[in-house]
C-alpha cells in the first residue's frame, strides 16, 4: 500500500506541473516561441548536465566494473524490443513523424523521475546498483539510437535528403545528452574529482530537465486542445508495447538466461530490472518530436496517458514481481 501511495504521489506531482504549463499557456503567460526555446535548452544544455551529475553521484569505478553479466539482460531485451517495434511500424503502417516516437515509446522508459523513486520505495538503497544497470542501458538506448530514430523520421525532409542524412551526421549520432554520458564515464574512470562549484552548477542546470519538460507538455496540450486527447490505434499500440511487451520480453530473457543457460542473477536484480522496464514513457518525447518536426500531439498524448495509466500498472507489477 505504501508503494502504491508513493507512486500515486509521484504521478500527482507530474500532473500538477503539466497543469501549470497548460494554465500559463492558456492565460497568455507564454509566447508562441517559448516552447521551442525551452526545447533547445533542455536537449542541448540541461539534459547533458543532468546525465553527468547522475553518473557522478550514483556510480563509482568499482560499481561500474561490478555490473558484469547483469547488464546483458536489459541490453538484449532492448534490442529485441526495437526489432519488434520496427516490425510493428512496418506492419501497422504507422505514418512518418510517428515512427521514431513509437519505437522510443515501446523501448525507452522514464527511469530518473519515476523509476528511481519507485525503485527506492520498493527495494531501498540496496538496489541502487541494480537500478544503475538499467539506467545505463536506457540512457545509451535513448541518446545513441532512440534520438537517431526520431531525427531521421522528419516528415518535412524528402527521401533524397534523408539518404544524405543517413551517411554521416555526427550531430545525430552524437547528441549532446550522449556526449554528457560519455564524458561522465570517462571522468569517472580517470578518477578526476569534480570541483564543488562545477557540481553545484551542473546540478542546478540539470534540475531544469523534469519541470521544463513537463511544463512543455502542458504547453503542447494547451495548443492542441484537450478535446484531441484520445485513445487512437497508434496510441493504444504504444501503450501495449510499453506496459506489456517491454517487461514481458525482459522477463523471458531473464528466464532463458537463468534457466536454460544457467546464469545466476540475484532476485533483487531481476525484480529491479523488470520494474524499470515497465515505467511510463520519456517525458522529453514531445520535445524530441518538436525538434525533428514530428507529431508532437501524438508524443504528448502517449506520454500523458502512460503516466496516468501507470497508477493502474503499479499494483499489477507488484503482483508479478512475486513470481520473478
């Protein structure tokens, strides 16, 4: 019951901040260009700072080295998830502007804002190292490949320009959030201490990510109109992929590895990984969609729905954990 109330409280915070963005936009506080401005601030500055601080605060060289074979399970599950999502995009004929968003929605999760507090509520600090396993995979998946899928699903670019963009585009292959992660890992391995002033500065800037992302979602909702918020086919498929397919694939991968292949994984690690695989979608999806001229309304729709529906997913997830 306590875990459910904690999850409900976290979701209430998310909804209230989105409501703030919605109200301020509707009352004329934000100009038309404000959404685009904060989108650039988040993806190019705040997110890299947030990722750097998270790695430095929650990882050590010993923990990084001890992650071991455990990291293979979510990695394999993510690869399978992308393959299934790609096939679904082709079979269901999801239109351009939604394809990259859909595949990210199915595979990548909101590990920091929802995943971390929920994991602490369920398992305590002793599971933090296991949480970091999924966090690393989710971060690399999102900013090394997921953002590439969204960027190359720009419906405003014709096929010839897309072919050119597929050759070498370092801006897409090395987005700033991934650069922040790589720099943090290198910094950690070199053992260079982070000066206090630098750590505080990056912490403050990184702290902008969640509130600004949620305010942005509220702005998009205000511009689109709440009457457009609906359970359409593509949205339902994305929700099924996020809440059913993603954890199911990981459970099967774990069962295969621990059963048929004889790999030993602590129960707490298995439960932590499965919890993280069933989280709501990334709060920054609408911002990434905006930057790639994708379907922002669709991205906002599925992020909001997955966040709200997670209230129902939590008790079901807790029941499933007893058998993992």
